[in-house]
C-alpha cells in the first residue's frame, strides 16, 4: 500500500479534527456523563473530547483486534481490566475511537454497554463505508488506510517481556 492510498492525519490537523468532532457532539446538545475510550487509538480522541465537552469521567476499554496494516484477529478480544457497567445504569455514555473500520470493535463495546446504561452514542474521527456501526458523530468518511500521528512511526521498543530498544 503506497502513501497515495492512505489518509494522513498529522498532529496539527488532529487538533482541528478532534475539536470539530467535539463540536458535532456539542451542536447536537448531547452531554455524556462518561466518555468510554477504546484503547489504544481512542485514548487520544477521548482525552481531547473530554476537555472540549467538559467531561472528566473517562473510562478505558482495552480491545485487541488489529495486529498490523489491514491484519486483524478473527474477532475483537476484550483485555483486562474490564469495564464494569453495573453502577452506570443512569449514565449517558459516549464511546470514542479513532476509526470505525470494520466497526466490529465498536459493536463489541457498544453491545457491552447497551442494555446497562441510559444511553449510548459513538464518536470517531473516521468511519469507513464497510463499518457495521454507523456512528452518531464522525469527523470524516474514508475507505483508505489511515496514518494517525501516534501510529505512523514504528515503535522504539520491541513488544514482549523484556525491553529491547530499537533503532530510533
């Protein structure tokens, strides 16, 4: 996949994109009690929306699905620690991720919350046409692979038990 086949989001445009996404939520008069970030890409977006929407209650749900560029597990897998929604019955939850690609991760998290909380909505920077979830709030639609500013460069440390610093 060459660079022309990719959507590129740099840090300065990320700031504009996250602010515009927050604006969509605010203009809709939706006031979430909780923002639920899907880790890892959703962490950045959730923090940005939290500031813009004056929401301090940020939760994180770790879901593993992608293993590389266009490579994924058969199904998304929730990793510990698990979000306990039992005490959240009367809350409005905004689930946030960086992209709704297939939408399977968002569907898993949304379904986890759906019958347990007062209201669930979803917000992403990007949504692809193949997504099984149509998000309420989307900054941009694309079917290209996306280079996010936090995942464009390779890791500095090899994943695993020990720390192996890679060439910087």
